[in-house]
C-alpha cells in the first residue's frame, strides 16, 4: 500500500488506520505544465478547477490536468482519435462507461479517480487571440468541458450535445455566481467536436 512508511513488514498495519491515512493524502488535482510556449498561471487554474470540483461535488475524486503544446496535443489526437490536428482538449476518463449525470461508485481508494485531461494550451491561446478572450477564463471553460467528458457526457449526437451543453452551462453559471467571472460555454459558439 502507498501509505506504508519505512517500517518492517511485521510492523505493518493493513487495517483501517492505514486506509484512512491514505485517503487523507490523496492527490486531488495534479496539474502538470509540459509546454513552454504559453506562460501559464497554474495557481489560478488550480483554484478554478477546485471551484469546478466543488460545483460538481467531485472533491473526493482525483483528477489529472496536463498542459501541452500544439505538437504534443496533435500527437495524442492522432494516436487516440485518428485526427492529425491540434485541438483544445482531450479527456481520458477512468470510468469509460459512466452515464452522464451519475457519479462513479468506487469500491477502493485507488478507484477515486476521474481520469486525465490534456489541455492544448497553445491551441486555446490562438483561439483566445482570434476572439479577444481571456486565456485563463477560456482554460477554465475548456477544463469544465473536459470534466464533463470524464463524467460521461458526450456530444456525438444532437441529443448528447444538448445534454452536455445544458450541464456545461449550469456549471459555468454556478462558477460565475461563486467567483464573479462571467464565463460561457464554448459549445454555444462553435458546436463542433473537441
């Protein structure tokens, strides 16, 4: 178990204390910035992601956010979606068959994971410049979109698109109410697959 310290095996306690200690030191949100093209304020992104997690009631779940440049997001997009172009976000859910609107019911601590989101920060920055939009606000919106994907939402049909847009709009309206930042879904403007 990961909560085990430098004790002899005979001294290990595999009972409740160890499990509870492990739950307290869970990773929560890990944000990795693997790109150097766009200056990024991870502390602001972390604060915004924590607010999104609060709105969705998913604070107990781990979540990875990896910020990458156009080259890396294009590579990943080509490998997993057979689309050899950069994009704004790619989500890799831990629970692949989760129904939209349903939270996972993990049986073990290591299942308290929603998955990973790759943010195409360079791609988002280019869109922001073209539309005169704040980068950090756009990253928050794109991250909300990615979290919706981790929670089972899709937009492959008109019905799925409408359901996801409704959920995303709710999340962003709550975010705006709590923070004063006025953010709106990018799905309204583009309605295209991300």
